[in-house]
């Protein structure tokens, strides 16, 4: 029995070929599909449209650190439930479920290593952990990153990716804004560079604090950056917002950013910037 039949000049098959799930990825702005391997090879940036897919600390550390070698800081600091918070489920259960699903212990990791031979401390947020929300653990880990940079006199970079403060920790979460910001001021006093690298999305209390306090504020193309969401702002001011409002490009045009750097050029451009700052050849 033949699986094939001829129709006009074409040969057709009655047996459907199954495509493994997840091999092709749809690009949101264009609707086109791209092979997953091609995306991974291009650091999860669509080569045609330049659309930056969201990635986490695992990918950023892999991009930044030479030979993917780094030492983590503050991983022993773990989340708790000081307020016994409950919404649709208990906060303690939400933490455990998210840890299991994401493979992360909280929404930020801090590591130290070398970027093209330059010593660098990097604090990276992960949106996959409760929307990258900033709780007490995020604040303490990022603060320990500052302490390490101060002690060893090496540059510090925070990669922001967050929906804002973590409501389950209430005022304890909001306190992290002042805590991290005050620590970053010590870097300035010591003359140690701090680079804020902003990705999609960065909103709420993170934008209102350390994400906008860099000696250099840098962002990826097309990133959503703001405090409140567009709908809330529109309802508050009672008028339509400008086209492209709260994108990296809009903020660069209006002086809130220093550079926009595509992820594919992130390591080389940041190395060049640090060499200028540190007067390295």
C-alpha cells in the first residue's frame, strides 16, 4: 500500500508529519515564526525585526561572564512570609510553587566574575519569579552586591526586569527602595561605577529607585519602562498618551536614558564603556 498519491504534477502524502512542540517560536510584533535554535544562537533576539524575547539571569550571566564562570553572592538569603499574607493562596505556598516551577529561590541573583577580563558584580532580576517583584530577599541580595563592589572596588551592574514592589510583603517591600538607593549612593562616594541595564518590562518601585540611578542608564530596544501602567496614567490625566510612550526609544529621546544597546552587542558595548570609565587600554 502506498502512502503517496499524485495530484496533477504534485505528489501528496496522506500521512501527516508531526512537528515537535516548541521547535518554532512566534515573534509577537510580526506574527512570523522562527526556529528555536536560531533564536538561541542569536541570544533570543529575532534577527529580522530585532524583537527581544524576555530572558532571565541564566541567559544574562551566560552572555556577560567570560567562559560562563562566576561566583554567586547571597544565595543563602531565602524568602519568608513575615505577614502571613493570603490572597488567592497563601504567600508561603506561592513561594514554594514558584521556586519549583522557575528553579529560582527568589526574583534576583547576584554574581561576580569577569566581562572581557574586567571584574564586575552583576545583580540580575528574573520576571519568571512572581513577576520579578521586589521583596526583602531581592533588596538584601542586591545590597550585598553593593557591599562586594565596595569592598573589592569593582564596578556594579543591575539588570532590571520587574513589575514593581511585591505586595505580599507590603511595607517591607517598599523599604527596599530606600535601602538599595542609599547603598548605591555609597558607590558614588567611593567613585565606583554603577550601570543600570533596563529590560522589558521594568515598572513600579524598581523604576522609581535603582533602575534610574545608574551613572549610566542603559536599556534594551523596545523595553517597557515606567512607573504606573499606561491605562492608569490615561485615566489619571484624562487624555491619550503619545505614541510609543514608556518605550526605551521614547525615554532615550526625552533624556531618561543614556544608551539603547541590543542584547547581541551588550557585552562588547558595556566592556567598551567600562574601559573608558576605568581608563583601561
